[in-house]
């Protein structure tokens, strides 16, 4: 694989990971707001009552797994990079 392809893959993976991190923060904030709103209304989260986990819990867990996958991919890519690619990655991480 030529360096420019590797760099493109690195940049795209780092970008996707960073977007997933941003999405995770938004999910965590939305969960907090939702829980406060349900508490104010005095209503339970019916899915959580039935399954033990809310839809937001499931979305947060799934997003965390996605971020972990991106981290593993980046670690694998880093293991096989030339100095130029490593320098680019250091700039973007």
C-alpha cells in the first residue's frame, strides 16, 4: 500500500473515532437529561424496568465498543507504519 493510501486510512479512522467520541458525549448528556426529565415526571424508563438497561444505556455501550474497535485498528495500523506515517498520525491524534 502506498503511503498516501495509508495516510488516508489513518486520517479517516482517526476522524471516525473522534466523531464517535463526540457522539458518545452527546449520548451521555442526552441520557442525563432524559433521566432528569423522567424523574421530574415521576415515571420510570419502561425499557429499563423490563430489560435492566435503557435504550440510551444500549446506545452508549455500543458507541463505546465502536470507539474501542477504532482504537484497536489504529494500534494495528501504527504497528506497521513508516516514520512519515507515524509523524502524520502524531499530528492528528
